[in-house]
C-alpha cells in the first residue's frame, strides 16, 4: 500500500510524500492523539472533533507511522488546502473530485471541503450549467374573467412582432401585429383592448426592458392596474402568456408553410379558437367572456328562428307602402288636421325634417305640428310659382280647437291632386234602412220556344 502511494506521488508534480505526512501527523495535536489511541488501543477523547475517528475506530490502522483509514491516508490539516488545489487543478466537478479523493486520502470534513472548493472556483462558475428546475408553482385562476391578464411579445417574424394578451380565466387570446417590441406599442394595443373589454385588476409580464420602464409603469399607474413582473429570460414565470405565444407562433408557421397571408390566417384561427370549447374550462372563450355565442358558418347548417323572423321583416318591407316623397324646408303642403270643426286638410309650411318620414309643419294660428309623410300632401306649383289648381279659401281661419289624438290614417289610397280631398262629403243613400229590397229579374227578351216535330 505504501509503495503504491510512493509511486503516485513520485511520478506526479505533486510533492507531498508520505514521510512529510508522517512527520506532520506527530506534530499536529489532534492527529497525534488519534495516533496514540490507535497505537495503544485506548478510547478516544470525548470532544466533538474526535467523533469521526471514534466512529471509525475499528478501521483505523498505522502503516509506517502513517495514520490510515482502510487504504486511505489521513491528511493533516497543514496539507489539506494544497491537496484540494491539486485535486481541482483540472476543474473537475465535486462528484468527480470526491470519487478521486476516496481512492487515496481522507479527513473528517473532506466532502464538505471539496464542495466548497468547487463552488468558490470562478472559472467553474463561468461555465456552470443551468441548475435543475425548481418545483412548479402555477398561477391561481381568478374567479372572474378579465381580472388578471398575461402579456408578451413574439417575434420578429417577417420583420414584425406580435403582441399577445391572454385572459387565464376564459382563455381568450388577443393578438396584434406591431412594427417593434416597445413600450409604446404595448400601451397602444392595451388601450385598444381596454376600450373593448374594460380594465383588468392586474397585468403579468416578464422582466423585458419594454415592460419595466417608466413609460409602461406610468401607464398602468394611471389606470390603477397592478403590475406583476417575472424575472427576465425565464418563460416559466409567465407561463400563461408563453402558452398563448406558442399557439400564435404555431399558427403563423402553418400559414407560412401554406403560403397564406399571416394576418388573415391568424384572425381566422382566433375566430374558430374563441368559439371552440376549451379542454380546461369545458366552455368556449367567447361564451365565458362575452356571455353569448357568436354566429359561425356551421350555425347556417341548421334552421333558426332568427332567420325566419328576418325573412318576415324583409317581406313586410317589400309589400308595404311605396309612397316616398322628398319635401324641402319652407315648402307649402296640405297637412292632415284632426281638430273638431276644422277641415280635414289645412295648408301649412314645412319648418324642419325630424326623421326619415317625420316633419314639423307650421299652420296659420297654431303651434307647429308633427306629422308623418302619410299625413302630408305636397302642393305642386308651376314654373311661375302659382298653384296649378285653384283651391278653396284657406280653411285654417276657423277657430282653434284642441287637436284630438285619433289614430293616424293611411293616405296611400288618396288621389295625387293639389287640392285636398273633401273628407266632409258623405255618399247619398237612395233607400231607407227599412225598405225591402226588390228581387232582381232579367230584362232580356225571351224567344218563343220552338217545338220539335218529327
């Protein structure tokens, strides 16, 4: 065993030989006591620093005045730092260093000292791999929709970026194509989103520069929105946004593979995505956020009551009245009067047009009246401005009697004349109600019957 140790040390640049270790073992207070106990067989001192030796009392031996634990030599405190430096000369990790040390030497805190040597090495720290992933903690789902939003940028793709916003409760996704991934672009699209769906309680983003600047923070503070920021370059902290980004990214890749317009393909995809039941919520995003189901092309495959009612309305408008006249302001018209003791039609002047078929008309000595197109006859005039037909004297000079609220008649059957029809005339009745009606008989001349004689 000692010859093997001599061979290793004599053929390497490391010049700590077993004789040096033997001499230092006798001089060191702790190891000298251990050496004496192993040599004489006495019990080890009760102090705490002797506990590792006490646990290995039956495995400790002495070879050529060197203290050994099995086939490993016990290194004194003076040479431990030098041994660790030699062990880490090639910048092995702690596992390989422990494996090599267990073949040659030992001291009570060897494993801990090896780990600290590997951790404190600046060269190893520069090229250290990513540590194992920690325990995954998911974001709690808000009980109400549009309470917390997750936002992130995607791109560049074809010299443009995508600003993606997702509601984790309803799984509703909004996507906007922008020219740059800046705070100004994010603010502009968030304002557009807030105009449609309202303000959320909080927004979650990563630690990108565009989200941690003063401009974006001032925008959220102005609306009283809490900003939840994750560490930069750690997508897992904003997993909901990364999930939405992955969905949009896959859609864009498929559109580019099929040589289709990207913007149109994304819009068509989002339309179908929002109207498809989500596996997590068992509802469509549109139904959860909008509380109603938008109409899709598949809804046209089955009959609906709305389509039937729409057809009835179209037919009603098609077979309704066709009278449509255009009356200018300050035009003279005949307007229907419903006051007792007045003629049915009174001359007036159009003051204003209140709607498509409604006008405000001023008559002589009365307040302005509101009349429908069906209650108005325009007065035609010749080129010199005179009325084509002579009309009766203006009947509006009659006493002003309260306007009765009778139902508006339909005047489409009236003749198109300039003189108002005489509504006061009643048809004459030649027979009294008690007259018995006479039987109608034919007045034709009857021919004499010709008898047939054989």
